[in-house]
C-alpha cells in the first residue's frame, strides 16, 4: 500500500474508532470529559518512574464523593475481572508468525476502542494503578524485541507512520486513546535492527521519546538469553546490565522495573528475576511477562502472579477471539469503577476469577 493511501486509511480508521470508542464509553458509564488524552507531540510523563513531570496521558474519569456499593452496581464495576495483555513483535508488511502488518495493528486498536478498552502500561497493571474511566476495561499492549518496525525514524527525521509507535501516536491524535504501551528492549544481539529499534544514532532519542510521551520501556535481557539454560551468574549479569544500560540512556532517574522473559523460559530459581547483584551492582524488578495465550487475572485477585503475567500473542484472530470470549462471558471482564483508589466487584465472583487478595492496600467495595 502506498504511503498516501495508508495515511488516509489511518486518519479515517482512527476517526471512526474515536467515535465508536466514545459511544462505547458512554454506554458503560463514561462521559465526554473522559477523553483528556494529550496529543502525540505533547510529552506525557506521569509514568511511575518518570523522566519528566508532564501530563499523565491518562483518560481518568471524574466523579464526586467516595465510591459506594450503589455507584459500583450502577457502573457494573468488576475490578476482579480478567485483562487482555497482548504481545506483539515486529510490525511490517512482510508475513511471518511474529509479524503483524501496519494495517492489522490499526484494526486491532480499532477493535479495542470500539469494544470499550483503554490502554495502560504493564507497570500500572502489576502495581494495581489502573486509572481509566468508569465502565471501561484495561488492555496492555506489549512489544518484544525492539524491532525497527516498532519504532522507525524516516530519512527526513519524521516518525514513520507505518511503525508501531507511529500508529499508536495516530490513535492518540484521533482521541479516546492514551499513549500507553510497554516496549521490551534488546541491547546486544546478532540482528542489529533489534538492538534498541535499530538506527543506533537515534536510540537514545527513541527511548527518551517513548518515556516522555507516556509509554514504558522494559528489559528483554541484553541478548535474548534463554534463562532456563543460563547460570545464575549469567542471568544476574543480563538483568543488571540491561536495566542499567536502559536507565542510563533514558536518564532522569527513570526506573526500568518490568521484564519480558525471553521465550517464556524461566530460570530454576525465579527469585533471581526480582532482585540480585552482579559485579557489586544491584538490580530489582517488580514484574515479568511470559507467554501463555490466556487472559491475565486481575492484580487484585489471588490468582495474579506479578512474575508470571500471561500474554496473548496477536496473530490471526487471537485478539478477536479474546474480545469475543469476554463479550460472551461479561461476568469475567474487568470493568473499572473509575476510582483508582478503590477496588469494586460483585459480591459473588465466577470461580475463574479467584478471590480478593488480602493485601489490597485500598478500600474494597462489594455489591
């Protein structure tokens, strides 16, 4: 597809998506004032370990007074519901098992918007800091391998509209979509196009742009190491070096605290992922994503494991199937109450959702 045709397609698709997403949000209890998403050119900090103190980029709803059982019931809130955590690798016109075309990514975001989903970063899922409008559902978009197809800068210095970041920023510009996604970066691998999005002269600019706009940068280890076969020392070296390299490039005291375990291959001792020391230098991570092709439990559920967060690899119809499954079983879907300081859920939950964890750290509202 020629670029001018693609740009027209993006503009039309996201404009329609913004309208459908707004209608969906209103139907679930949102309001037009919920669409406080910044434009792509506006840096959006507020990313929990931020470089800057800019606008958060969240589409958080406004409400008066504390959350009550009657309010939660009117919204239909269920913050013990399941959450789609999506895995993408390359974005390209080429075909392959780990490749999604630009047009397909546009359609994926369209489907999410029109189905009442709002994006959050992985770190927000893991910490339970889910700040989206009442009646909406969270979704996490993650990108492994830091390919050039995810973030490409054209020869004229502009952001490639066919890259993943270009498509995400176009969705932000169209409205009803926040600049939220998590990018898991490689640093030293054979394919140089996978080292921090290729284009070595732009790698620091790219990382800083992602963080400033509101996205999250995470570790995919230094070399895509198979952690199940590596020594403890090698695992520690990869995790410490990856974290330090990314943080030094981003600057501003940004904290890389999320990890994508290569190929879902875990070390025998999983505690080495959470913290450790290599060469006298400490590292610490708060969460790790894996594979699994299943929906993720709520972070407020006893079934949630912050170091084994399952993801659905988006190929073919896997995303449509996941959305369809939650439409068929709405009692299993995470629905926000619009108040990130409380957790609201029905008094009776489906067994698949588990039960409420004991350490919520905030009020629980049941109805």
